[in-house]
C-alpha cells in the first residue's frame, strides 16, 4: 500500500493526465487543488512527513478553511509528469488555525511549494464552499487554447462570453446555467487576481482569465473536468463556426430555444443574460 493507492489521489492524478492529454497544460501551465474530506486525510496521514514543512503565509485568509487539508500541484511542476512521479510534483498542505498559512505535510520530495496560484485557489475554495454548503471540493485552472483565443475577439464581459458559449452547443446552458464570469487581464499569481476571481466565483462556478485561461470548480473531479471540457469545446465550436463562415454566423440557438432547454432540463438560466 502506498499513498497513491488512495482513491482520492488516483482520481486527482487521472485528472492531471486527462488535462495533459487535452493539450491544456503546456510546460507548467495550469494547476489543480482539492479540499480533502476528513476520512481522506486519515487515509493519507500514515504517509505524511515526520516533520511537516514551515508555515508559509499566503497573503489571503479564510475563516471557513481553517485546519483544512488540500492536495495541490507544485509550482513550476508539469502536469505531464504528475502520473510518473506524484510524490515529486504534488503535495498535501495543511492550513493553520488562523486560516492564513499553509505547510507541506506530504509530497514535493525534491523540494518546491504549492502552485503560485494557491491564493486564487484558496479564496475560490472559500467562496465556493460557502456558496455550495460545503459541496464544492475542486478548483481547476487550465490554459485551453480556444477559450483563450476568444478573449481576443469578444468584449470581456460575463454576458458576452456566456451567450457566445451557450449558443455554441446545446448542452452548454444545461452544464453551466449560471454562465461564466470574466476577469480582465491581470498579473497572475498574487492576491489581487485572487480577490478579483473569488468575487466572481461567488456567483459563477467558472471564471475566464483574459488572455490566460479558465478557473473551473465543482464537487468532484468528474464534474469539474467536465465543466472545463464543455466550456473549451464550446469555445472551439464558436471559433470554428466564425472561421469557416469568415466571420458570418448564418443561424444560431435563439434565446427562446435556450429558455426551452432550461425548462426541459429543469435548470434556471441567468435571465439577465437573455434577450
Ligand atoms: P504554477 O506552475 O505555479 O502552478 O503556475 C502555472 C500557471 O498556470 C500560472 O497561472
Ligand atoms: Zn495559468
């Protein structure tokens, strides 16, 4: 038995490999965090380091994440290497009782620290945990090319992106009826972009980072990966249609069609995004 036999780590690692296979993780691009269930922490605890790392202040704080444990990709580590050497590319961090610092309790055996986007992940976990009554556990950041390309041609508003994506594939309004938020271009890695993103994640379960990528959230790995995948595929269809039609869209899904989908599938669309 090894820590990597634990189901939660297997599922985590599978998402990393799937994201790499999709082409969303050039070099060290992208990062993944998971808020562990108490029983998963206990399963993994026998493999924790005898002496945990030093506490490191995050520059952000959350009362509802005090004492939680997260699995995180390491900063500068490559998704394509995660399945080959999880112990060198991933870590488990514990959050202190003040809710403002982490320390490494497992992994990154050759050194390193959790993703540079940990402050964004952390605040997103905090608001999604609150918004979903504790259901949300996964925050996933990737660099999917078609969605990034869209941020060069559409106005950077939640309404414009949500409408374009909803109209690009019939399943989209069912998968993300609340739409997607959009963060304007900002310097990655710090607390400013973390605050800007988490403000949107109060309302949306995905947020686009202009000219950079996407943050997606969900209760488990399948749902979160599925959300990233659905949004990126819709972005691809949007760009294919625009390119093939040389910028002209002959027909699309109408707003009343979107309403009909919502009614049939029992979801509530963000009405202010409809005409
Ligand atoms: P990390 O290697 O620190 O996770 O950064 C990758 C990234 O995508 C930054 O936005
Ligand atoms: Zn990134």
